[in-house]
C-alpha cells in the first residue's frame, strides 16, 4: 500500500528519502558488491561509513573538541546503568530531576549504583518545576535530566545551571530537533529509534574528562574508556543501524541542519497544538510553557470515542496514534522525519472527526 | 557491480534471497505502508515478526521447553559479562577452557566478576586438549567453552561431559551450522553477525533454572530475568536485526534445516581443506581432528605472495580473505550463507594462483 503517516513514539517513522537510499543500495553499497550489513566493521569501506556518520553528527550538533561521540549497544536503558557505572568518579550520590516516566526509569536504574537525590518532581507530570526550586546537591557526581518526556509530552525549554556538577541529559526523543549548546553538558545520550533511525543503538556524547573512571564491574561494552579507545569498535558495533543513522544525518544536512529543522518542527507542533486548543473536543494536559515539540499527547473529551477515532484515522493512513498504555488517549509523535503533510492530514482528520462526532 | 563472494569472518555474507526479501519490503512490510524499522516493537505486526523468528529458531535447533530464548543487545562481548553477572548463583568461581582468541576475551571479562579457573589450554591454539585432561572444578558455577574459535579455526567436535556444572558455550561462529543437543547446555549464546544476520544482537538460549539470581549491579538490559519476563522487550530491542535473523531462519528452514545445512557445510569445508592439503603451496595449521567447518585459516608457503594473492582474488570477486591481524595469512569464513559456488570459485582461483606463482 501507499506509505502511511506513522506517529509511533519509537521505533518511529524514517524519512522516505533515507529508506529509499537504503533500499537502493541494500545488496550493493557503492559498487562493492555487498550489503553494508555484510561488511567487516574493520574494513575501509565500513570505517568510511562510520567516520562520515560521526563527522556529520559533529557538524550538525556543533560538538566541540573535548567530547567523544560513542556509538553503543543497549539503547538509552543501557545508558541508565552506564552513566553511574562510568562517571561516579568515587562520589556516592547523583542528582536526578524526575519529570516523567523515562526519568523514573533512569532513577530506578541509577539507584543500583549510587544514592539518588530526586532534586525536583512536580505533583503531576505535566510541567517542569522552576530550576530555582530544585534541591541541588553540591557534591553530586552529576545532575540527570530527561530533556523530553516521550510519554507525557513534557520538554525542557532552557537548560538548568548546575555549576560544576556535570549535566547529563537523556535526549532520546528530542536530540537533533533543534540547535543546542553541547558545551553546557557533561553527557548527552539518546537511543536512536526515535529521532535518528532504527532501534539498537545509543549515541553518547561524553565530555572527555568524565571518561576513565568506570566501576570495576562495568561490562566492557558499556565502558566509555574502552569504547572511546576503540572508536566504538571494542566489539562489533551495530553496523547497519550506525549506517542508517548516518543516512539520517546526511538527510538532515540536506534540509539545512538544525536551525532549518527546528523551524519546521516548531511550525508542525504549533499547528497541532493550535488545532487541539481551538477545540473543546480535544485537550492536551501539559503546561503550555513545557509542551513537547516532538510528542503531542491529547485526549478526546468523550473517551468512548477513542476506538472510533483510531479506526477512522487508520483508514486515512494515520497510524500508531494510540497513547501510551500508562496515560491513555492519543499521542502523535512528530519527530524530524514526520513530514508536515502528515500533520496537515492529521489535523484535517481531527477536524472532520469532531464535525461528525462532536 | 555483481555480488561478490565475501569471506568476511563477521559481519559476514548474508544469503542473497534474504537480502532480496529485505530489499523488497524495505519501505512496506506486508501492506502496512511502513518499514519494519519504523514499527513500534509493541505493535501486533512487529510482535508477529519477533514471535515467528523465535518459533523458527526453536524449531530449527529443537530447543526444549525449559529454555528461554533471549534477543539481546551488546553482542557476544556483552554476554561475556552477562554470564557471570547472571549465573554465579552465589558461587565464587567458574571454569573456562581456553582454546583461542575468543576464549581469552571471555576469560578476561569473566575475571571481573569471579575467580576464573582455566581448566585447559593447549600450548598452541591449533587443537583442543582431550576432555580427560581438563582440570575441572566440582564447585564451578559453570564451565565455559567457545565452540568454534573464529580466528584460529579450531572447533569442538564433541561435547565435554561436565556433570552437574552447567555447560555454557559461545557459539557465535558455528550456531546453526549443524544439529546439536541443546539439552546438554546451560547456556548457548551467539552474536548474530556471523552465522545469522547483521551485527547488533546476541541470542542467548538459557536454561530456566539459571535465571533469576543476577548480581545486584547487573545492568537491566543484560539481566536475564528482566528480559525473560518481558519477552526480550524490557527496552526497545534491535528490531531490524531481529527481523533479519528471522528471515535467515526462514531461509534455513527452506533449505531443509540443520541436517541439510550440515551436509552442505561439511562438503564445502572438505573441498577447501582438500585443496589446501593437496598442495605444498598452501597450509592449514590446525589439528585435522578439530578443524573448523566455518573458518578456514590458511597460509601461503611464501608469504611475500600474500598481497598478490589478495589482489588476484579480489579481481575474481573473492573478497575479505585476509587473515586476522593476530595470525596473518588468509582466512576463508564459509558460514551457512556462503554458497558452494563461492568455495568452488575460491578453489579454482587458488589452483590457478599456485600454477602461475608456485
């Protein structure tokens, strides 16, 4: 059938140009007579693919010297453990801000390795408390935030200042959605399956002074020093996912980089929130100051219509709109790769559904 | 260009039928209008793909009830840590047989978590000492072997008897190459990038009584209990690699399963070893009793011809034949997906090269 508009929160839609390129060279990359999947990761062809992906990411995010970019297995959940295992540096505790479901998971995993201070948590996961109200510790090994809560649709709009304590951010669902100042962070990490490409990899951008003091029980595959020393090839990396990420980076450069995509993302999100806000039939529960540009949860005033909404949307080629099971309702994940036409089609359907069911 | 015969040790060649199927459905799986890469791992389409892959693997390997099949990130190197972290069960030590480079890596990682008894190690990595000579411990948490050493080309031909101590085998490079009796093992594990499909996943077949006693510092992504409780979807799994593995399993069933592929593999290996043994120009250093059916290292009597051999082979579409840097010479990895015509072409080239250079 025709390509659908897929609003999945992750794994998520991938730009059609990227998929077509992957399809075209699936059996023969660049005249080598083999698929990227079949290439030795130590061979010059694959190394060129890996290096270009890193160089393009560095260019897109303007990653300064003094930061390693690691391509690792285990997803962001692997990093929930890797971070304390690697960067406690003899300290006993770390600060975490709890703004939603993914913060909670990072905190639960962090507690295996250190004392976790939850420095801030709103009563409901629909806002982010002011930084001035956070209960920061001076001796924390790091301060962890989830920059965008995929499930609740809550996003940080500015960076907390945390002095000497390294700021660590799980950016799985909003990395590359807009320019950020990498130099403000100790670590930025992200699973690839939301705003980059296929599942099966995490990218960790790590300030070099934080590398080199892993706990002795850290599995080597999660040891930043060992991976950095081996250009993320301590063992065989997820070569095809890395390649697909590289295609996404090239595509993003073609669009004009992070400034250009941020403008598109802001326009897409504004349209959808405007549609929701203009109606009493739909509602979004998030404090407008912290609404996510990537994940837009919304509810129908009458939830007995949810099934009909999802069915009707599917008939229009608008799929994976069901909200997370912990929240209910709907959720439209509108990452970089979701074309603006997808938003327009969703809005048209929402208006029509309201007209016939409101 | 035309597809080459790719003798890479891993990532390795993938059956052309599998790649063509993947290419065909890259933008639209089964009329869903989306790529497998874009599917939510929790949706019914992807769950059907994942479940079919597991069912096919269980059928192919005749995996008994009482074993979990886990699809994990981190490769076999991740499992080098996961195994002691999960199955020490309060014991302090484990037995390891050291038969080559991959055994050594497993041992080095194991030492982080327990006392490692190296129960057997040959003087040179070109044979496997008789089991009767192994120095087994009665109180070991497990006995670890590498069933096929990819680099040295040494393969176990029969299973050691180790009484009550669970036998754990790294089968990364010979899983699915022939029928085995899974019930003799505590754990069988394998990185997928050699005899299964793309890199980025490990499959662990774990006897259920070994699950549930992980060290408290085990990262959740490597915790067998947590992954088993969540059908390997504690976090987003490497969905596309899992799908590609499933295509390889389907292809293997079409060939006739493990008995059929074993016959083909034996024939392929015998041809190549015969060619090497029939000549004074080529040599394989491994004790004929333990020669690998999957990885065939060989040397030229005059190693100043190595570069010319590799160049000439490449011109014939025979690539990635260079031996591992630690060994030198040549290595032909001839996994399930290497067609018999690839072996025939290699042998024809070897004979011609000898004729013109011998």
